[in-house]
C-alpha cells in the first residue's frame, strides 16, 4: 500500500517541479522584458505584442496539445514541452535582434501550453476522484509559487547580467526534461489511446463551441471569469498603487510576493480538505464570493496594512478557485481528460488576454472601476453557479424519477 502511494507521489512531485520551472520562466520576464525592449530600441507596442504573443499561443495551442496527449500519451508531450520551453529561454538569452525575442516568446507559449493541460490530465490519471482536488491543488501551488518567485529571481540575477535569468531557466528546463525522460511513467492506457484516435477530428474553434454546450461548458466559462478577474487585477494593481498610494515597485513587490505565497500555501494545503468536506460546488461558490469581497475592499483600503489584507483576501479566494475548478472539470471530463484540460487552458488564456485590455481602458476613466468590474463579474458568476447547480439537481431528480 505504501509502495503504491510512493509510486503516485513521485510523478506528481516531478510534475510540480516541471510546472514550477515553467511559471518561474514566465515570471522572470515580468521585471526584465522592459529593459530588453529598451536595449533593442523597440517601442511600447513591441512590449505589448511580446507579452500578447505568449498568451495567444497558449490560447491557440493548449487544446491541440491536450487532445494529442489523449492520443499519444502524457509523457511524450510533457518531455517535449520542457525541451521546447528550455530552447525558448536560451533563444531569449542569446537574442541579437528583436525578431529573436518574438521567436522566443512564441516558442515559450507554444511549448509551455503543451505542459500545463497534459500535466493536469496526468494528475487525473493517477488520482481518484476523492483525491483529485488535492492533486490539482498541489499543481496549482507549484505554479503559484513559481510565478511569485520568478520576478524576484529575475530581478536579482539581472543585476549580474541581463541574460542570466533566461540561461538559468533554460538549464533548469533542460534538466527537468531529462529527468522526465527517465523517471516519468506513462499513465495513458492503450485502450484510452485507441478510443481517442477513433474520435472524429474537428476544428479547434468548433471544439470550443461544442465544449461550451457540453456538461463542462459552464465550468469553462467560470475558468474564463476567474482568469479575467486575476488578469484584471495583476495588470493594473502596480499602477493603481502608484497613483493612489504613491508606492514604489519594491513596496508593490512585497505585497505581490506575500499574497502569492499565501495563495500557494492555500492551494497546497486547503483545497483538498475543503473539496472533501464541502464538495467542489460549495468551494467554487465560496471562493468566488471571497474574491469578490477582496475586490470591493481594495477600493476602501487606506494604508499599507489594509492594502495587504484586502489583496490577500482576493488572492486567497482566487487561489482556491483555480484548482477547485480544475478538479470539478476533470470529474466531468470522463475519458477526455487531455482534450478538456487543453480547452480549459484556452479559456484561461483568453481571460488572461481580455482582462488587462479592459482594465487598462477603464483605468483611464476612473482608477477604481477595474476593481468594481472585477467584483461585479465574480458576483454575477456566483449567481450563475447557483442557477446552474439548481438546474443540474432538478435534471438529476427528473432523470431518476
């Protein structure tokens, strides 16, 4: 029994390391990219496009990779993703022209999007429904920790040399890929693989439309809402803190780091326990409400301590929401774990792209509107969850009758 448990823990630990490296690599870019753009004598438009190219590739390709993982297996795509991501980091480190920066971000988005949905499908393969929330929580904690630590590591290493953070990320990605080749076991059965191969091929956007009509459709909309709210916050918070409170980047960095660590701890320790005790539905509802409350309270924060508390409330709610949704979705996905998790990442990326655009526009009207918008969107989503749940329960009673 203990040996079986160890066999399940080892691959999950390796996946956590892989996702951590990916998110550190993404986080590294945050403090350094403006300096790179300046060094290449590029414009702010180029800076925006470099950031957008990563999210766009994730949106476009995550479902493709996810579906492919249902056909050829989890291990090949996780390994390929890590090697490809490492290559992207090396290209960025040694870039001598602007087009190389674009190539790097496009490659990073392409191969990074192969790892995330496949890793989530891998978790679904090796965990029972009862432990699914805990498994997703551990993956979420690794990702949250990576995105929090990344900017700090990037800023520190860039003091030595601007390209050093990307070299370190490249070497770490290569090492994780090599370890995955030798230590990661395949979890997709031959039967499941053949079943996926026999499925009818459909266009990516058609699949997204079909997914919205499926049992997980509503939950995918919630994924978009969750990522929209988070991107709405992260894109504008630094500017908001400067305009309203006069905070410098170091003060903002401390807030983001502390709240990110709180979120990572919550994902790693609370999600599994909460979903076991209250069920996915109640945890999703509670985390939506907590996130909305955090947004509302931010508007009324009046000093550093109250800002830290209100941001922590928002991050805590959002951090619990992500793995809870992933767990809920995986339970309704059946044998299409890779495909559905790929679509999950597409809706996530779509929210990541839409949130900052709208937040930036509304910030110019009034600095508080993005936070009010985030709260309203989350509260509407909460009401929709209640209606969706009631409808499902009614249908279940009808069918049983």
